[in-house]
C-alpha cells in the first residue's frame, strides 16, 4: 500500500513537471497570439482541440533540422502542419488520406492541362489556379523567415506535396482553426474545388432532389452529432460526405473518397475502376438507408446507360477522328493546343462530356441534358465535325461520311423528320440504344 502511494505521488510529480514545461512554451503561444492574431486564437479556443487541451505547439511543433523548421520566440516550430503531423494523433485518417485519389492530385504538373496553363496562360496562373486546388510542391526557401517559398505558400491544395514527403493538406476540408466535424460534413467543404464547367458536382448537387431537401432542412441534419450514421443519426438528405465518406450502419467513415465509385468519369472515354463491383456495392449500401434496393438498382441502370451512350456515340468517334488527323499529319501547327480543333475536342469531353456524366451520376437532370448532352451534340455536329472536315483528309472524310449515313445513332442527320418521328412513336429508334443499358466489355 505504502509502495503504491509512493509510486502514485512520484507519477503525479512527473506529470505536473511535464505538464508545466510544455504548458509554459505552449501557454506563451496562446497568450501572445491572443493579442497578435485574435481571430485565429478565438477559432482555436472554440474548437474541440482546445477542449481536449491540444495547443498551438502540439500542432506547430518541429524538430530543429527539419526542412521547414524555424526558431520562433524561443521554440522550434513549423508553419505547415502536414497530414504526417496530424497523423501523430489521427493515424487512421492520415493513412486513408494518403491512400486516396486525393493524395495524387498534386502530381498534375506534367499533365496536359498543366501544359495548357503554362503555354496559354503562364506561371502565375498555374500557381493561383491549378495548384490552389490540386496542391503545390512546397519549395523551401532558406531566406524566407518561415522557410517557405512565396511561390508555393499559402497553399492548401488537396494533393500538396509536403517537405516531409506526405501528400495533401487536411485543411483542404477541415477549415482551421476550428477543425470542426460539422463543417466538413456540409457540401461547402468540397465546393472550393468540385464546381465549375468541367466538374460541376456542387451545382449538380444543388439542383438535385438531395440538394433541395438538404438546403430546406439543414436544421434537421444533426450536423453536430458525435457519430453521424446515415439512417440512425439523420435521415432527411445526403450530403457529399454522406455518399462518399461518412458512416452507414455497416460501413465506417472513410477518408478514401474513391472507395464507393465504380467509374472514372474524368477521361475522354469513361472507364470502370479496379474492383468496381465492390465499390458500387459500398455506395448502394449508403443509398439503402433511405431507398429500397430495386430503386437503387434502377438508378444505376439509367446512369450507366448515359455513360455508355456518351462513350459510344460521341467520345469514341471524336477521339478516333483526332487520332486520324494527328497520324496523317494534318494539324497546321506543331505544338499541342495550338490548333482550334484541339480546343473544340477538349471542350467536348473535358467540359461538356463531364457535365453529362456528373449530372447523371448525381441526379442533376439539367446538367445531364441542357448543360450536358445538348452541348455535346451541338459541339460534335456543328463545331467539331466541320472543323475536322476543313482539313480535307480522305480518311477522315470517309469516316464521317460513313458515320452520318450508316451509323444507326447518327444517320438521322440524313433522314426525313416524319419518318424519324414515326420511329420514335413506334419505339423503333429507342431500340438502337438498347445495348447502352448493358455492360460493354
Ligand atoms: C511574443 C509573441 C509571440 C509568441 C510567444 C509566439 N508568437 Fe507566433 N507569431 C507572433 C507574431 C507577431 C507573428 C507574426 C504575425 C503576423 O505577421 O501577423 C507570429 C507568427 C507565427 C506563425 C506564422 C509564421 C509564418 O510566418 O508563417 C506561427 C505558425 C506561429 N506564430 C506559431 C506560434 C507558436 C506555435 C508559438 C508557441 C511556440 C508562438 N507562435 C509564440 C508572436 C508570437
Ligand atoms: C490541430 C492542429 C493545429 C492547432 C492546434 C493550431 N494550428 Fe495553426 N495551423 C494548423 C494548420 C493545419 C495550418 C495550415 C498549415 C498547412 O496548410 O500546413 C495552420 C496555420 C497557422 C498559421 C499560418 C496561417 C495563417 O492563416 O496565417 C498560423 C500563424 C498559426 N497556424 C498559428 C496557430 C496558433 C497561434 C495556434 C494556437 C492558438 C494554432 N495555430 C493552433 C494547425 C493547427
Ligand atoms: C496532439 C494530438 C492532436 C493533433 C496533433 C491533432 N489532433 Fe485533432 N483531435 C485531437 C483530439 C484529442 C481530438 C478530440 C477527441 C476526438 O474527437 O478524437 C481531436 C479532434 C479532431 C477533429 C474532430 C473535431 C470535432 O468536431 O469533434 C478533427 C476534424 C481533427 N481533430 C482534425 C485534426 C487535424 C486536421 C489535425 C492536423 C492539422 C489534427 N487534428 C491534429 C488530437 C490531435
Ligand atoms: C477549382 C479547382 C480546380 C482548378 C482551378 C483546377 N482543377 Fe483540375 N481538377 C479539380 C477537380 C475537383 C478534379 C476532379 C474532378 C472529378 O473527379 O470529377 C480535377 C481533375 C483534374 C485532372 C484529372 C485527373 C485524373 O486523374 O483524371 C487533371 C489532369 C487536372 N485536374 C489538372 C488541372 C490543371 C493542370 C489545372 C490548371 C490548368 C487544373 N486542373 C485546375 C479541381 C481543379
Ligand atoms: C475530402 C475532405 C477531407 C479531408 C481532405 C480530410 N478530412 Fe477529415 N473529415 C472529413 C469529413 C467529411 C469528416 C466527417 C465524417 C463524419 O463524421 O461523417 C471528417 C472527420 C474527421 C475526423 C473526426 C473523426 C471522425 O471520423 O468523425 C478527424 C479526426 C479527421 N477528419 C481528421 C483528418 C485528418 C488528420 C486529415 C488529413 C490527414 C483529414 N481529416 C482530411 C473530410 C475530410
Ligand atoms: C482543395 C480541393 C478539393 C477539395 C476541398 C475536395 N476535393 Fe475531391 N478532388 C479534388 C481533386 C483535384 C480531385 C482529382 C484528383 C486527381 O486528379 O488526382 C478530386 C477527386 C475526388 C473524387 C474522385 C476519387 C476517385 O477515386 O476517383 C471524389 C469522390 C472526391 N474528390 C470527393 C470529394 C468530397 C466528398 C469532398 C468534400 C468532403 C472533396 N472531394 C473535397 C479536389 C478537392
Ligand atoms: C446521393 C449520393 C451522392 C451525393 C449527395 C454526392 N455524390 Fe458524388 N457521386 C455519387 C455517385 C453515385 C457517383 C458515381 C459513382 C460511380 O461511378 O459508380 C458520384 C461520383 C462523384 C465523383 C467522381 C467523378 C468522376 O469524374 O469520376 C466526384 C468527384 C463526386 N461524386 C463528388 C461529389 C461532391 C463534391 C458532392 C457534393 C457537392 C457529391 N459528390 C455528392 C453519389 C453522390
Ligand atoms: C439520407 C437519405 C438519402 C440517401 C442516403 C439517399 N437518398 Fe436519394 N433521395 C432522398 C430524398 C429525401 C429524396 C427526395 C424524395 C422525393 O422526391 O420526394 C431522394 C430522391 C432520390 C432520387 C429521385 C430523384 C428525382 O429527381 O426524382 C433518386 C434517383 C435517388 N434519390 C437516388 C439515390 C441514390 C442512388 C443514393 C445513393 C447513392 C441515394 N439516393 C441516397 C434521400 C436519400
């Protein structure tokens, strides 16, 4: 008993000592920053981190010799708090983020669109545009007081390449310094990046029944709840997080946003993802909290049909024509993107074609049709094809001639309206598209 007491007392002494040394360094950060950056201090003060005694120094601490470490008011700190730093206390989230597609988003520097930003735009816009969403490669500048180059900081891109080798930035979704779960569960947390002409997920969500129901019932979403299981803790509507990340009664929260999607809708021609059947089931499990299975199956039947229609009717022929023009050496100028047809083709798949697919995937009919397939068709028939024909390449001309006279999806161009209307009424024309509802390869 006496021995126990001694140990307990000793332990208490060690804890008090440990606590008072860290809290003096940590305490100084707060006392001074309360004056110097009061907004930031208050963001932290109201956070769950402050409640759990996670201080400025716990996150910003650094070891002397680390590439981004600098001495600040007597302590070694770093301005960056990377996924690796958060991972000291949140190892699971950090592991999932590092294995997700998001973590690769900073590797775009060699991609076709980065090329476009550099030639058609120029370096400053690559920094402020692409890299602000995708993430910069953080450059160390020994002359800068915080060691970070002005060209790469500030940046909170989703796939930022950090000096410690980790990828991404947790603040991309978790706004500092509140790091509030409720905030990340709302669609706005994704909306800095997932919007616009080439990936309008935010706009699609807003027009969908899910979005309308969410925005008219936010107070019923139970966003502050500790656990947030769809169907148990809330039920009025799903958000981006609900479908792509949050827990169901059988799945845990995941920070790997690709875990529930079966297609990649990004490239000119959509492809199935590895292991797509299991990923589709993961998503269907989310839906099943609020819908019955047959409803969900039928939704996928319709969505998959649109993806294949876009692939077969427009994406594959347009890509084939571009390949022929390049192979036959027809483009006037050498550099990629220096010819008008390359821009026309690019908008066909990268903007309009993505809008069709994203509209269909997330129940936004206006994006699927008016901002989507309508634009694809108009571009294909009245911009892309005429642009291709102006090269007068015999192979290309023969291919287009064939497409417009023989291809059952395109030969309507050369037939009378009355006959086509008759075929629509009888269901004959719809039969041409039956195959679109079936898995291809
Ligand atoms: C004596 C006051 C004082 C103390 C103590 C102090 N800071 Fe600061 N800190 C400042 C001021 C002033 C700035 C610059 C603010 C500005 O320019 O708006 C700053 C800047 C910073 C920056 C940004 C540096 C940059 O340029 O990117 C970080 C991060 C930071 N402090 C964290 C801390 C941490 C962590 C502690 C505790 C170890 C701490 N501070 C202690 C006053 C202080
Ligand atoms: C939970 C971890 C965490 C805590 C606690 C924390 N920070 Fe930060 N802080 C971050 C992250 C993350 C960033 C963004 C850096 C990045 O993108 O890597 C940041 C950025 C900053 C910056 C520079 C950015 C800006 O907007 O000016 C300052 C200064 C700063 N923190 C000071 C503080 C101070 C002072 C405290 C305590 C009152 C504090 N931090 C507490 C994680 C934290
Ligand atoms: C020193 C340990 C520590 C570090 C470092 C740390 N956290 Fe935390 N974090 C905690 C604790 C403790 C809690 C509260 C208990 C819990 O919810 O797990 C928490 C809670 C959270 C929450 C939930 C907040 C809420 O609304 O309930 C988020 C989000 C979070 N942390 C993100 C981060 C991010 C992002 C970083 C890095 C920028 C980070 N944390 C760094 C310890 C830490
Ligand atoms: C507003 C934020 C934002 C900006 C600015 C932005 N992107 Fe993106 N980018 C995204 C998002 C979000 C996706 C993923 C879309 C999806 O999955 O539907 C993406 C996808 C991509 C892809 C496809 C990746 C793949 O694996 O198929 C490439 C390549 C790309 N972007 C490069 C760039 C380049 C280069 C720039 C600058 C010229 C740029 N982006 C500007 C947000 C942005
Ligand atoms: C793509 C956006 C996104 C990014 C990036 C992100 N998070 Fe989260 N995080 C969320 C969402 C959404 C939730 C809320 C999930 C829920 O409760 O339904 C969450 C919840 C959390 C929680 C609370 C625990 C929980 O499971 O509810 C912690 C801790 C956390 N994130 C840490 C991190 C860390 C650490 C990083 C960086 C390595 C990170 N997050 C990056 C979106 C993100
Ligand atoms: C800071 C920008 C940014 C934020 C914030 C962001 N994302 Fe992303 N997201 C991207 C980029 C960029 C890509 C494409 C990645 C690439 O090109 O490697 C992407 C890709 C994705 C993908 C496709 C994954 C795959 O495997 O194909 C999903 C799903 C996704 N994001 C969901 C979300 C959700 C949900 C949120 C909010 C909770 C969110 N994102 C927040 C930038 C962002
Ligand atoms: C009702 C559920 C649901 C909601 C809400 C939802 N999504 Fe999706 N999302 C899907 C489905 C289903 C797919 C397609 C899945 C597949 O390929 O199997 C998808 C696909 C995606 C993709 C991949 C696109 C690509 O180009 O490959 C991204 C990125 C994405 N969603 C982001 C978001 C964002 C951001 C929000 C909120 C603004 C959101 N989602 C809201 C269900 C949802
Ligand atoms: C949190 C509950 C919830 C989840 C989860 C959910 N939905 Fe819904 N869904 C709704 C509500 C509410 C409506 C609107 C019902 C109405 O029209 O009255 C709706 C409507 C729909 C509609 C009809 C759209 C229209 O314009 O008529 C489709 C299709 C749909 N959901 C598919 C899905 C799919 C697929 C998933 C999973 C990827 C899913 N939902 C996940 C609640 C949910």
